């Protein structure tokens, strides 16, 4: 089955590295690729006409298209040039895609990468965010698991990726006790930590058993981590080929907040990250009439 990828490209180093990632992916599976560039009139200089701005974007995406045709001649490639704000336009372009891929040139940090969070929170399809320093590593695939539907979807995606790549799958489950609950136990003399740990161990064991049942050929390593789930995933993903997380889309600011775990790992970007949406929560996006497509 051919996977349909929408790749955001704008001529930056980050978007070129994201293309490297897509071309590498194409070595192990059939792909069709749509190169999407968004002309944002609001970011142009007053001295540059809208026609000149569009022409510059057209030349940039044409250069990318030629590279794809040279390096992956069997890959079906199309070009879409859209006008507007990058976030909504990329979400609209990816409405019927299997995967939206974006690069990044921003530094890590709490305020970095608003666009990547917006896309991951709003897309119908999984979104891959590729850091600007990405190189093929030959590392493991990492995912976090919990006892909910969103986690199971991400886990299954990660297992398929590990099987495709022939890599080890690292499955992480994190748990922690709130300060309020710990203070209550201290005041009452109770200490049910062992029971709580056992319950979380059972969640992780069930997840691993499910993976083995569906993908008996892959190697799975499980990690039960006490403390921050985000930190545990980032630690496990250092040197990894891919990190896969789910999102609940539980934010008070639509399109920006993903839930703390997905938000935090996207801020840190230890490796390429795929954010898998919950299908029942994926919002619809109207297709913009500002797009032109070349095949």
C-alpha cells in the first residue's frame, strides 16, 4: 500500500532535512509525495510585490521537486502552492494524507516551535516533526504507553514502524505520586507505593503482550519509570530513530495545546517525533481555495 505524504517545504535548512527523512523513508516503503509551500503575504517586505514573492516560492519548490525526481524517480510527486497562514493551510493540505511531515529550524526551548505544536494538535493524520540536525541513526523506535485508547493507537503505530525498520521497540510507561497524596500518606502512616507500582507494571505488561501478539517478530524492551513521563520518553529517545506519541487534544487554546506529554517532547525534539491523533477527536479542515497544484 502506498503511503501518501504531505511535506511542508519553504527552502529552509529544516525543510531540506525533512525531505532527507522522507527520502530515507521511501527506501523501505512505497510513497506518493505532495510538496506543499505556503506563500504568507503577511511575512513579505513592503518592497517586494506579491508576484515576486510567489515567484520566489515557486522556484524554491521547483528545486525540491527536481531533487525528488533525481533521487527517487519512481516516487509519485506533486506540488501544491498555497497562500495564507502556514498553519491552517498545511492542515487543509494534509486533510486526506497518511502523514504530514514538517522540519524545524527553531531552537529548542519553552517558546520554540509554535507551528509544530499547532500542526500536531490540529491534523487529521499523524504528523512527523523532523529536527534540523537529523541524520539516520539506526536506533530504536520509542513510544509511551498508558491504559487509554490514544496510547494504544500510538503504540500500534510505533510497532509497525519498528517492524518496517527492523528495529527494537522501546515501550515506556511512566508513573508518579502527587505531592498532595504523598503528604496524606505521611500523615496517616500509609505507604501503598508497592501496590501502585504493581498496578502500573501490569499496564506495561499488558501493552507488551499486545505488541507481541500483533507483531511477534519484533524485539520489545519495556521501561517502567517513576517520575515525569515526558522526561522518561526524552531520555529513552536519545539516539533513537523515532519517537511516537499520542495526543488527547485537551487544550484550552485550540490548535496549540496537545496535552503535557506531547507538548513537552515536541519542545525538546530528541529525535524525529510522530504525533498520532485520536480519530474521534481529529478536527475537520476545509480545503482552501487558494491552492494550486502541479503534478
